[in-house]
């Protein structure tokens, strides 16, 4: 388990696939082109895991006490490149531009 990294993006660049909870890290990984296997640690993370799974950029394995372990047996069959591109294409990374436009529109 990796904790307290100085640069999440730099850490993401080292890997082809992440195993994450269903929180913000899964979204950050997907927006960076890093597909995830998502294990919900809290009940509210289930909907996030299912959402990212529905996009095709991640695979939701379920709640931590009842995960679908069959995915680990088929890791080499995952379409990592396709999952990566889907993540990149589904998330808009123009936060600063969007904030600027909101301020200008006031």
C-alpha cells in the first residue's frame, strides 16, 4: 500500500493499473489515464465504483468484504489501453479555465 506521496501524478506514471478505493483517487487515476480496479471501502463508494465501471475506464470489484476475485485471475485479458483512453476521454481537466469563465460571467 502506498501512502503520502509527494506527487500523485508522478506516482501514477509508474503503473499501468491501480487498485484503489472508490473515492477521489479512483477519479484522479482515471482522469490521468490510469485504469483502476476499485474496491469500495465505504458504502457511499459503491456508486462511484459502479459509475467508473460503467464508463469502461475501471472495473468495480465490489464492497471490500465481498469482492469479485475472478478479475485477478484474468488480469492479462484486461484491455488496459482502451480503459486508459476511456478515462482520459471522459474527464474534463480544464478546471482553471472553467473557474475563470465562471468569474468572468459574474
